[in-house]
């Protein structure tokens, strides 16, 4: 028979192993989340990868990071779309970012709402702007007599 002390010791070791396993899994989970690709801020002197103009108005800016980790920045959402189309890069992109027109914060482009209108004075005349909130996009669209688009719609143009 096993003494009570030995049994308590065995149970304690088993519990400690489970706790260590859970901690290890949490560390791995946190490490995986921290490797999520993040947008790279627009710096003074950054040039559009497509048209080579200075990126001077962040509210129209876009960028993508390819599967190799290279960042490509654009002064206009339309420049990013044309750059990718012309080079056949759509399947080689890891993540796309656009700037929210209202608050100038980076957004995941695939989850954003877009407005296209000839009345929007974007740098290269694409007339495209992005919003996090679809309701804001709809309101903006009414003001500028624009069309609401999704990320997928951008590739059909």
C-alpha cells in the first residue's frame, strides 16, 4: 500500500505538470499572436511604390506586406490596387492595410468599407477612401454621391 504522504506527493506532482503544460501552451499562444503583421507608419520622405510621388496625405494611404515581409507603401488606395494588378501579386500578399479616412488610423483592408466617388480628391484621382465603420462610409457616400465598395469589389474594377 502507498502511504498517504506518497499519494499526496504524486497528486501534487501531477497537478504541477498540468499547470506547467498550461503555462507553456499560453506562452506559445501569446508568441503566435505577437507575430501578427502590423502596419508600418508613413514617414516623411516615403514614396508611393506605384507612382513614386511623396505620400503626403495619410487619409488616402495604403500599404501591403508581402509573404517575404517586404512593405510596399502607396499614396492612394488605387495605386496599391493597380500595382498589385499589373504585377500579378494578389496571391503573394500577407496582409493589406488602409487608412481610416476619419481618424487616420491603420485598418485591415480586408475588413474595411470603401467609398468611390469622382468628387473625392485622392492624390492619384482614384476617388477611393476607406472606413472602419460601414455606417460612416454610407454617410460619406451620400455626401459625395459615391458608391459603397467592399475589399473584394476593389479587385473587380
